[in-house]
């Protein structure tokens, strides 16, 4: 009986580190979301939000939804991203999702600047 228990214990001890290593291989990602508003704080439906990977310069775009909201997922925690919104020729200031921002689900609201 003790040989069986020792064998079970050995199998358990060998499999635990393998299971932990498998968990560490899961890709860690983050997301960013927010709303786009006008200078007088009205929600903007149909604004184009552009997310730029500052390393590769790849751009992803999203049209704001019914409540002025946008969402990007599957983002690397090791890359800075810049975000801007454009609506009817007006743009927002650029916001940055930094590698130093450790939030898994960051929220960055964008405000469209008045046209000049």
C-alpha cells in the first residue's frame, strides 16, 4: 500500500509543475474601451476611433455604437497604443494606453475638440 501511495505522490508532484507551466503559456492580453463625447458632453454615435500600435504603426478602427462607446480587445501589455477619435472633420486629443498602465480592462474616454 505504501508503494502505491509513493507512486501516486510522485506522479502528482511531477504533474503539478507541468500544469503550472501550461497556465503561464496562456497569452496575456488587455483591452481598452470608452466613450466619445462632444465638447458639451453629448455622446457621439458614428465617430471613428483609431487605435495605433506605436511599435508597428498598425491601425485598428472602430465606429462608436449607440451609446458613443468603443472597444478594442486582444491588446499586448508590452506595447503602447495611441487612440484618437474623429467625427465630421473634428478630432479628439490623442490618448495613450501605456505599457505602464497595468489595468487588464482600461477605460479611456475621448472628447471631440470643437471645430476651428
